[in-house]
C-alpha cells in the first residue's frame, strides 16, 4: 500500500528530488513520465497538475503507482541514491493519481484528428494504452476482450499487491474514450474486424502456462499458476489446494503464487528453482517478502517426477549445479548432479515455469523463433494493417513496458491511417 497518503508527507518526499537537468529517471521509465515535472507540481501543491503529467504519459498510472517494479527502472538511476536513498518515485505518482481521482476527473484534450476506425484486441495494459492514445489522436476505437477490461492486472495480480480500486481508477479515466465489446476473437473474428476497421492492434498477451514436462504432471493437485492465482483472486477465502505446497519456478509469478499460498493458509510452502538465487528474474523486494512470510527456498533443485496415485503425494527431485554453458539469454544452464535424488512430500504443486501465447488466431501471423508475434520497428505484423504489442510480441514483460508499446504502436497506427492508404502497407 502507498505510504504517502497525505499531501504533506508526499511533499516531504518530493523535497528530496534533486530536479536533475538530464532526468535519468524519465529516460529509464519505459513510458517516459516527466518525473521532475510531476514532482515539482506536487511540491507547489498542484496535485492535479502532477496527475496530468503522469496520466498523459502512462495510461495505467494508478496501477503502475502500486506495482511498477521501479527498482529496475526509474529508481535504479535516481541520482539522490548517491547521497542517501533514491526518491520514492512510484509512491509519489501513485499519490498524485489517487488524490486526483478523489478530487474530480481529468479531461484530457482529444484532437479532432483524421477520424479513422481502429479495433484493439485485448483490454490489458498494451491494448488500453493503445486505445487511449488513438482516441486522443481523434480515432474511433473499439476494444474487444473475452473478459472484463484489465488483462493480467485484473485477473492475476494478487489483491494484496494491487487493489481493485487502483485499476478501477485507471479504467474510469480511460473507458469514456473507446467502445468495449466482450468478445473472444478467433481467426474468423480477426478477419472480420480487420475488414471493419482501418487498422487493428493485437494485444492479447500470453494467457497459458507452460506445462511441466515430467511424469505425473497431470495428476489432480498439480495446478498451472495462472489458474491458481485467478481462482485465489476471485475467492480469497478459498482453502489452499494443499497444506504442503511446492511452487516450481524462479520468477516473480512463482513468488506471487508462494505468497498467495501462504495467505490462503498453507502451512508449508517451498519454492523450487533449478538455478541459484542470483539467476532468478525477480524484483528482490518480492523475494524478501516471500521469505518474511516463511516461504522456504529450494534452489539448485528440480522436480523429475510427481508422485501419487489418485492425486499428488510428493515429488522426486534432483539436485543441480550450474554448467559453463549459457542459454540464449546468457544465463548458465543447470545440469543434474548424479545420484542426488530425494523425495519431498507434497499435497499440491503449482507450476510456474513461464507463460506462452495461446490466441487461436496466432497461426495467421509470422512469428519469432520463440513463438511470439513478429513485428517490425513500427509494431506492424506480417498482415497489412494489423499491428501488435505487449507480451504477445516479446513474452513476459511488465505493465509499464506494455503501456509504452501500446503508446508507440498508436503513434505508428496514427501515421499509417494519416498516410491515406489503410488496408495496404504505407
Ligand atoms: C501473476 C503476474 C503478476 C505480475 N505482476 C506484475 C507487477 O507487479 N508489475 C508489472 O509491471 N508487471 C507484472 N506482471 C506482468 C504484466 O502483468 C504483463 O506484462 C502485462 O499485463 C502484459 O500486458 P498485455 O496488455 O500485453 O497483456 P495482458 O495483460 O495479458 O492482457 C491481454 C488481454 O487480452 C485478452 N485476450 C486474449 N486473447 C483474446 C482473444 N482471442 N480475444 C479477445 N481478447 C483476448 C485477455 O483476456 C486479456 O484481457 C505480472 C504478470 C503476472 C502473470
Ligand atoms: S511508471 Fe514505473 S518506471 Fe515509470 S516513473 Fe512510474 S514507477 Fe517509475
């Protein structure tokens, strides 16, 4: 929760900003929020002005004000850290947008523009940011989603990290700017909306968990992490799927699963990762939080078989060590240690080893070697007039990166429509 609840406390934090001329924080923020400018507005007591600066750059400003991993972006380069500690940039913009929502709506300037028609598939961060930016350029936008708007922040990010109120603040600011249709699009649906619009933006995210390729993985009690997090978010009073739970995976999503398992009341939660702590792709604060909650860590360990007859009873594991070979991302590949097998009892296993794109229309597109939709520098796909952005083009990212891509793609779509030949490549 944001500790900056009152203007005076926010101003005390704002006073710590050195107002650097080159603003490395703005450069490091993927949405390029003008950090010194909004901090100056807070200092002068113009909180609405601060919220305007933040919202004009980041369509999901309240969501990012709560869960943006600032430690890898703006805060990581904050000059103030050389004196004592970085400025709490995220809390400050969360304060500004939260305060503004309570004190009346912002009315962004919508230009009369060329009035093109754009269809957006997916109402997650990338789709919402693209739809909003296109609307400001003066285009008419229809957003399609099989679920209510919000994407992963709505469906999967646990409520103890992201309150519905934060997402709803953003949605009530954004939703007057587009028409929403609750519809899941397949290949035929995509062809239809392509014919109905001057351009289409695909932001369908990932949506399916990578399966664990070992024996026993289909036993009852083995759950894909997104399904686990989605049902826990809907029913926070549900019992844990087991008292002794193992979470397999070493990313932020596995830490969310471990923390959720603890909150549901599981007494014994172990996070199992085949590499060491140094190779985890996580925000350190999340790992510290999981440890505080009593989650146990089993590093350099991997499951080789899930044991049980009617349902999960345990896992056969093997110890690993890091080899000298590296994967395409430069991380050392783990290898098994001979004769190192051991068993762990477990009632439930949560599989959190990554997500993959699932949309039925994917085969229509040229894709990258990793199966994501391939785009050029203007976010155009292999299909003329169809653009794409967010996790579906690059895999698991962050909200602010998806917002930045949605914004950039909106600029490219605007240029494309303004060039006067919708339906063909510019
Ligand atoms: C558990 C979890 C926790 C996370 N925590 C954080 C965090 O704290 N901070 C952070 O910055 N990032 C976090 N992330 C990452 C972040 O949520 C994603 O990078 C971001 O949501 C991706 O945005 P997107 O718009 O590309 O896709 P999504 O958010 O996945 O949205 C895609 C939307 O498309 C819709 N859709 C899909 N297929 C179709 C179809 N065929 N027809 C119609 N609609 C369709 C879906 O219903 C969904 O609403 C987290 C991710 C997960 C899984
Ligand atoms: S959106 Fe994220 S990176 Fe950008 S200023 Fe806010 S906390 Fe920093």
